């Protein structure tokens, strides 16, 4: 989505072209993010279905790494949320007529870039934290009520097919 600012830099004098190109690039970026997030990958499916048997020392090390990742990712997640808010508020202000339409138009690429940076930080850190959580707290994840409900729902969907 950060690439969505390039059309403005190339076609700044022709708003029709750069707005259309920006929309296309942003839509493709969002599509790629959604595809990657919703893609079924059977390679790691067994991690969520059955408890892992891990060496006690390795499990202790993974749990320590997980705690470190959580500590390091918290500021990045907060920064990502702040970037999304800082990038989105100007668009909201223009939509609600708090700011005049043309007042911040030259800064739109910067706002889109802020939103893209925020989304990247959130997606990356959330995926990293979830991956460590799945391994470090596998037993808790397998035995959670939400996991059991999801498992039953998947079974019912498979039975319907």
C-alpha cells in the first residue's frame, strides 16, 4: 500500500490519473493482505489440532522468547495504531467538513503512507506474536473453549459437504 503514493508523485498535476492509480494500487495491496491472511495452509495445520510434544528445555526457551517478543512488539503495535489514526483522521476531517476539501490534498500521499506503515506494523507484529503464542502456549490453545467451538464448527461444515 505504500506504493500507492507513487502515482501522486508521478502524475501530481493530473488528479484523475493519480487518484485512479492510487485506488488500484491500494486495492491490490489490501487484496494481497487478505489473501495471505485467509489462505488455508495445510503445512502447519497440525499445530492447531493436536498438542505438541516438546523438550522441556526447548519449551522453556520458546516461552522466554515469546515473552521477549511480546515486550518488543507492544510499542510497535501502539506505533502502528497511531500511524493508522494519524493517517486516517485527515480523511475523516475532510469527510465531516471540519477541514476544507483542498486544504490537505497535497498531503494525501503522506497520509496513505502512514496508514500503510501502520497496517504493516500491525500485521507483522500480530503474526509474529501469534506464531510464538501458538508454540509456547500450545496446550492452552488446544484446550481453549474457542478452539473447541471452532473445531466443532469445522466438523459440521465438513459434514455438510
